[in-house]
C-alpha cells in the first residue's frame, strides 16, 4: 500500500512540477497582466467601488432570479478559498520556498485580482439555467457557448476535463486535505481522542449542511465566514502587537529572500529564487484560486441586479484571502520565533500544521492553541461545504441533475480520506488537479479577452 502511494505521489509531484513550472508561471503572470491591461487595471481603479458594493449589499433583499444574494455568493466563494491554505499552506510555503515565497504570493495575488474578476464577469456573461432553474456557469459553459461550431469538439473536451478535475479537487484538496489538516491539529491538541471520532463528527456536521442544498450552504457561509475571519484577524493583531519589534525584520526577510538564492528559514537552506517563486505562486493559487476557475461556479448563482457587478466581488475575495489572511499568518509565524524552534530540531520542517500551531502558542500560550485550532477547524469546514457547490455544479454538467444526491453523499464520505492517507500525497494530488483546471480556464480568459474588456466598459466602468 505504501509503495503504491509513493509511486502515485511521484506522478503527482512530476505533474505539479510541470504545471507550476517556468512555462506555466509565465502563463499565470502573463494572463494576470493581460487581464489587468484589458480591464485597464480594474483591481486598482474599482477597488473602492468593489468594497462599497460588497458592504452595500449585506442586507439587500432579493432583486433577481438567482439562488443566492450577492454577499452569500461571495461568502460561499470565500469559504472555498479561506481554508487550510491560509494557515497550513502559508507555513508550507515558508518551509519549502523560504520567506521570499510570501512576496511572490503577494505579486501573484495582485494580478490574481484581475484574473478572478475576469473569470467571474466571463462566467456571468455565458451563464445559463439548468433543468431545475438553477443558474450554472464556469469554464465548461464559457467554452461550449462561446467557441465557434468548428471548435465545439475542443470546447466540449476542455469543458469535460475542467469539470472532471473540479470534481476531483472538491473531493481531494477541498475535502480530504481539509480533514487531514483537522486531524493534524486536533491530534496535536487533543491526542487522546481518536482521529476516526473527529472524522465522524466532521462528516455529520458537513452532511447536515450539504444535504440542505445551495441555499443552506449560502446561509451558513454568510455567517460562518465573516465570524471566523474576524476572530482569526483579531487574535493575529494581538500577536503582532506583542511581537511588534520583530515585524520590520520579518518584512525585511521576506523582501530579501524573494531575490536571494540564500533564503533560509527554520534551518532550511539552499532555496533558490525559482523555488521561492514556484512555491509562492502554487500556495497562492491553492489559497485564493485565482486562475483555477472554481469560484465563478458559485458566483453565477447570484441574484444581483446587474450580473456583471458580481465580478467586483472577485477583487475583494482575492485581496481578503491573500493580502490580509495569508499575510497575517506569515507575519505571526515569522515574528513568533518558531523558526528557531524548527532549526533546533524541536519541530520537523514537514510538520506544517504543528508549525502554525506553535507560532500561536509561543506567544499566546493555551489561548493561542485554542484559537488557531478552532479557526483551522472552521476554515477547513467552510472550505469543505463551500467547494461542495463547485464540485456539484461540475458534477451536474457531467452527469445531470438527477445524480446530485449521489455526489453529495460521496463528498461527505470522502472526508474520511484525510484521516487515513498521507497528507503529503493529498497536497501533491491537490496541486496537480488545480494545475489541470488552470489550463482550460486560462485558455478561456485569453480567448475571450475582448468580451471581458467590452463588458467591463459597458457595465463596470460607469459604476461609482
């Protein structure tokens, strides 16, 4: 069994290495830059408008015929983003890419704001209703509806590849990986309780929400996502205040390591600039999903009065996920002195969940342990239910509406996978599947850049 898993893991590592290698990194940044150009820097010009749009719609009543209010769609999409990638993923980026990886995560998120904006506005442009009257959209609908008849075969092929990988991502990286992180942090905090017990509890909790359908998920996420984020940020601010003297040094280390092949953290040396960029972008994509194309699958269900306005939520989504949450995590780890603990052999560099936990407990003691454990559990739980909507939409495209209940049952059952399979295998599988999804998504953005520019000029530019 172990040998088979190792063999499979090598395939995932090789595939992810190519998908997030130099060629794809150029395509990622190139697409982000292209989207910034065709929208005339929409993430800068309309950032204030996007923030006002989000908070202005908090209590808005239904005005359209969608399934979710705009903020519920944002909260559900954010729940799919804000997960263990913001806690464990940042620690993994520091370990494997050095502090410089955080800088490249920031850069990727700046262009990623335009990328996610473009993904959503394009999905809203081509969305359509299924046989149950639910809005569906995403790469598969963009390509099949947008490409000319002579290329319908290619559109269908890419749509099926994207949808199939989306289902796998909802099962693996946004379900099994989440439960794996929960198993790690709860196993560290409460070692006397078997992992299987937590698995049963987690399955029941997610099942109660998922079986309620899209509206139930949207209602839960619109409450859970803001609360858990505010708790995490509040205690993160306390830690940074207590470690204020170390903050300038942390920023200096991030910027210095981003352009140095001598980056070192926690005893990890020999990290090249290429590795820092690769790990920063990979973990950034895993966290905010800009370029993956998953978030539009839930954004298209919004009942917003002017569909194109929903694209502004993508800008806020990436900013909040990466620039705020991931940065807080990185600074808490870098200012806590946990790197010295790793270097002294107190923690293995592979124990990324334990590293994140140690960063909080080093400063806040038991309170820090409780906060980071609770937040990580809630982050992972929200990602599981949020990404279920992505996977369900992709499943519906592949197999129709009649089998959706089967997908929901499988999604809940897959939660156990994270408690029995090596976390490293799951992370590598997640990177591989995310990378596959990026190919048809980025292709659609480049192909229909003209429509993105046209809709931006028609619907977004006049907004104030």
